[in-house]
C-alpha cells in the first residue's frame, strides 16, 4: 500500500521557500502558471505586443508564456493553427522552461486544492489502517499523519520539479503521447518516469525523477517515527514515489479525454455549477 499511495504537498515549507526567493509576487493566476508547449507555440515579447517566429532560449516571461505541467495535445489543433504549425515545424516544436517557470510549476502544485484533499484522505486512510502506529490515535495522531503526507510530496516536488530539473537541465512537464491506441498510450505514460526531455528538447533518462525520489525518501527519515527509518522502509518509499508518479502520468495522459466526455454528457445544471466553482480552468472537468 505504501508503494501505491499518492504523495502530497506541505504548505509551511512552500511559504518559507516563496519568502526566501522573493517570488511570491511573481505568481500569475493559476490558469496562467502553466507553460503551453505544442507545435504551434510562439514566443512572446515582455509586453505581449508581438510574436517571434522562432525560439532562441528558455521562456522567462511567466505572464506571456504561462506554465503548465501538461503540454497541449499535439493532435488537437484547429485547421488554421495546423497550417501555421506545419509552416513552423522544426523551430517551434519545443520551448524550454526557465528556472523561474519551473519554480512556478512547483508553487502551482503547492496551493492546489487537491493537495489538501489528498493529504486529508491519506491521513484518514493511514490512521484507519494503523499505519505509523507511533503517531498515536485521535486528532493528534491524525494531524501528525496529515503533516507527514504533506511533507512527503512537497519536499519531493521541490527537489524534482525545481531543484534537480534546473541543475540537470531537464523538463519537469508531461508531454502527451502522439499515439491513438489505448495500450500504446498507457505504456507511453507509465514510462515517462524513466524518459523525459532535456532543455534542448531531446529525450533523456529521467535522472531528476529517480534522484529526486531517492533523496526525498531519505529526507523523510528526519520526521518519520524511528521504527520507520530503516533502509527497507526508505526503499519502499522510493518505490512508492515512482509508482505514484507513474499513476499521475497516466491520469495526465487521459484527463483530457475524461473532461471531453464529461462536458459532452453532463447535465447543463451540473455544468453551470462547475463553472462557478473557484477552480482553475485547466483543473476543471
């Protein structure tokens, strides 16, 4: 069960990081914090007045080049955009992220409402299953489990999404498959924990994923109960982190399909309620 659990984020660590780096004021609205990378992507200048026909380096203007963890689907383009994309193939297929944008991706994951919902669920499940018995029971035991699940993924996401991806020049985003077959897409998405893109757009071994999962699993020994700090427990958490990210990649691959089905078949009343919810557009079903 440890290897399949979803790890989540810590609020206090994020606030301290944001204050240290002085980047809290640079966050755009959540819908504009994700970098859109597709064959029709174009580079914008700082004021957003014009578009450049080619890409020469990382995009650092977060407001002009929003960051997102999942890039647009390569095969979902309008006919007009498809014509423009064909004319620019080779120069606009890939846009690397700047360190600032990678940091904003980390921040976006941090304050997502799913972060706290997932942490609450994991803490409740862990207490019901008797996990981490040294934390005790009751409200105090639940709060300790809640803090541990928050700290687990927050530290891992900081190390993977921002620190290592910046140092190793790797891209933390998910690039959807260009395949149509179900099993081919499942295989592609699960292998993204092994294969990623470098900042030059070439495929490479996902060093930031593996090294980040290993380092964060070792860091967790600083606050886990003493009986859960063995080498075996650390390796179990390492495997659980990789499994969790593989499952997340599968969800990212098929989320647009689920959203399209939802919007096609959901009652109009439900759609109206969904539009009023304070959820970023890219996170809505």
